C-alpha cells in the first residue's frame, strides 16, 4: 500500500529516521529501512495541562448529573479508532453497575464521519442517557474535560504514539486502554494505567 511505498521510496533516501516510540522502531526495523533510526518521543508542554478548577467543576456538574461516575475519551470519530468496541464495552459496564445500584456517564470528545453510526449503536444498546457527544473542544479546554472525568478510556488500535494518553496522564486522569502498538509504549499496566485485551469482559 501507500505506506510501504512511502517508506521504501522516500524514507530510505533520508539520512535519519525518527520513530516516536519503540514499537514504531521495531516496525521500521522489520521493514529493513536503510537509514539509522532514533526513538524520539513527542513531548507535551506541561504548562498547557494545568486544569482550571472552576471549569473542571462546571464540566463535572453539567455532565455527571446524578450518575456515580464520569469517564471520557478524546478521539476522531472514525472506524480505525475502534469506538464501536468501546460502546459495546460500556453496555456491559452498564449492566454490571446496575446490579450494584450505580450508574455512569461517558463523554465522547471529538467529531468525525462515524458519528451517525455510533449514535445509532448507542440508541440500539440503550445507552442514550449514558453517553454524551461533546463534539470538538478547543485544545486549551481539553485538560479541563480530562480532569473532570474519573477515567480516560482508549480503544484505538492504530496509534503511532497516542498523544491523548499522555494528555490524560498529564492531568492525573487514570487511563484504561486496549493493548496495541503505540499504546503499550505509553501505558505500563498497573503502573500508570491499565491495559486490557480487546474483550468486553
């Protein structure tokens, strides 16, 4: 495909290749790239991730409502982000929490071509009261939504690094993510988050 053509016809002419994670380094080495490869993670400016407590409280009050827990995800609403799996998982979570007399609400931050399909799925699974589409949020406001949530859920399996995982961690939001390339380089299971299999149970 295009990626292989790009790698072998353009990148092989470079003096140095930069990989954002060890996982991408392994991939490039398997592709037998000619230039030397250096891992250089993309950093995030910590001063941009200091939550504004008044905004955090307002967001939590608005979207938590009478529920017990508030979670979020930040993602482009596209097939490769695996949000349909995330929604199925939340359906199972709803059933489990109901047995304990508890409820949750989940914020989906972002927009994209799969929004209508995801809304249809949410309706079919009876999650309309649980899942809220926030839409696109200004980058300066993301930190406040992250800090307002009790956990950050991430189910994409197509990440080169997963900057949103770092952003969640930067505000102290616990991360629960499906183990995948790019993700396992950032999330260390039981240390700075939790990695799961792609299994709703």
